[in-house]
C-alpha cells in the first residue's frame, strides 16, 4: 500500500519556477482503498493548484473501482466509468482530467476489441488507451506489477493480437515494465508498428533487491536499450516516476524531503539522455502522483523538471510540458 506523509513533505517549500508555463500532467492515479490510502479529486487538485500552472491531466489505471460482477474481462470498465464521472466534475473545481487510460487484458487477443469498445463508451469522450503492465523480474525481491504478469508476456501471440486491436481503434498502449525488459518492448513496437506505445517512468530503472548498489552499471545498459527503443518512431517516453521507492534512491528515508535541486542531482543526466534519444516531440513529463508523493512534493517535482529543461527552446519546452501529451493522448 502506498503511504505518504504530508507533514514530512511540508517541512520544505520553495518558490515555483516559471509559474506561467502551461503543464499537462501526463500520468497520475486516483483511488480510495477502504480508508487505508486515499487520493481523490480534491487531493489531486490541491497538488496541481499549489503553484504550477497545470492545465489538464491524464488519469492512469490502478485497478480501482472495477465492476464487482459481470464477465471478468469487462470488470475493468468500471474504472473508466468512475473516472469519467470524476473527470466531468473536475473542470468545475480545478485542473481538468482530460484523458483516461484504463486496463484491458491484451491476452484476450482479438476478443479484446469488445472490451476496448466498452471502455470507449464508458469514457464519455475521454478514453484514450490502455495500460497492461508487464513489469516482471525473476528475483523474489522485486515485486511484479499489479497485473501479475508472466515472463516474456509481450512476445505472446495472443497479447500481440490484442495490441493490434488497440491500434485498429487508434488507442495507445502505455507500457510499465522494468529496465531489463526494454528490449521486449522494442520487439513489440516493431511487431505492431501502427500502435503508439508510451513507455512509462523512464523505463523502470529498478534500484532495489538485486539491483541495489549497481546504479552506474544499470544505467549503462539502460542507455543502450533505450537508444535502440528510440529508433522505433511509434514509441514515446514519459519522463518521471523519479520519486518511486522502487528506484532505490531512498529519498523517503531522509529526515527532510528532497528539494528540486536534490532531484536534479540524481535524475538530470538520465532524463536529458532520454530527451536526446527521443527528442522533445516524443517526450512528456509526468508526476506519477500519488506514488511519487512518497518521496517528494508536487511543487519540488515539477520545479526539478523545469530545472532539467532549462536551456531548451520555447518550442522544445512546450513539447515536453504540454505539446507531446496533448498530441499523443488527443487532449
């Protein structure tokens, strides 16, 4: 369960950098898990309204608000139904949720089309695609993603037929995986060239379990694999997830939360490398809140992105903070 501490985050504040820069937050969640963990529209809008000019957001699936009856493959449509209702409220109260990414089981193959069409109807004009997380590592110390994937899932023929149905409907595929799996996504992107793929969280640079203490070696291989993935014109990348505990930097254990400068120290080089490989037109910043809220504040996070993008042209900056997300998710 994800837990964050507002009192800890409040110990540090800083001025907002470039407060007039228009932002699309390309990746966040909402949920309410029986009082154990809650992050709903009021919480999101408290963060997006805290100083940065966040004009719109994209909701990302997290297995919340599924239907409790009916065919199993259609139960995830409940998440789209719930978020569509919240999204319709959002424009009246603050930053608007303009896009919805939900889950559909790609291993259904051709039968996934019925589920996708149900999502489209439920989304009331905001449904833009799915994420079928494939994050898997053989080490028992690295937890599999919430979809409980099996190894080499992206190579499964049924999975690929499901992704093709996604492409046929002009919907996107968000990919959440761990860094050793990047070549698997490259193969999938080449197998389904008419699908737009969005690589989440910089490609999942794991820093816990057997990967702890090996960051330099990991980044060396990550650069090689990411550069190869970037040769696929149908792939874009999200620059974020940098507060994830899984990444192993330990911000959450410090007596004070990190400043934007602290985040830049750890993440400027990987993020700039990703931008160099994909170009700003294929990169978008994301908050991944409230997951990243375990390690940093929303204010510091977006200030760190602005520091990393310093020196970019106005056109490049617009793409990174707004334009790419708007185009890819048709906002």
